[in-house]
């Protein structure tokens, strides 16, 4: 749980940076990866880390990176790398359902902006704030 909270704080700081600069510094991705590696090591030491949970935690980030490649960065590579790095620290279910919740929240927000004519089809909206929201909800929801 402590690793998840640490990564959530990193994601919130990355969300503020993404809103301001439209970039995610590698420092945040590296910090999230370090927390994930520490969680995996602690899980192996205490014998409660399962390989399938680690794969499930890495899969949302891998899918976002694939989407970034296929859409020519419709979703940025930084978003995918951050989820990939943070996934194991958050846990498989929180990473998976947090990413799904972020996609739904982003879709609703984008739909509202389109309906109010505040944005067009090509408007770029930072995704990390939605990821931080989704991961935070799932982390504390005890899925």
C-alpha cells in the first residue's frame, strides 16, 4: 500500500506538470519505476508476489504504448511509460481498472468539451490527470 501511495503522489505531481508543460519528465517515470521495482523485490522476499499479477500490472502501460504507436501519439508515449512504470507498485487490479476509469473519465470530459464547443476533434487533452484520478480511486477502493 505504501508503494501505491508513493506512486500516486508521483502521478499527481506528473499530472500538474502535464497540465502545465504537456510533457512528463523522465524523472517521474524513473521514480515510479523505482517504487515498482522495490515493491516487486519486497513481494518476492515475502513470497506474495505472483508473476501473473506483475504481468497484469504491466499490461495497461504496454497497451497504452501500443495505442500511442498506432495513433501516432494520440495518447502520448509518456502516458504509457508512466502507467508501465507505476503498474507493479499499484498492483494489477488498480493499474488495470484505474486505466479503464481514466479512459472513461477522459471520454466524458472530452464529450462535455465537445458539446460545449470548447474543444474540437483535434484538441489535445493531458491524460495524466485522469490517470492519477483513476489510479487513486482504484487504489483506495480495495478492488
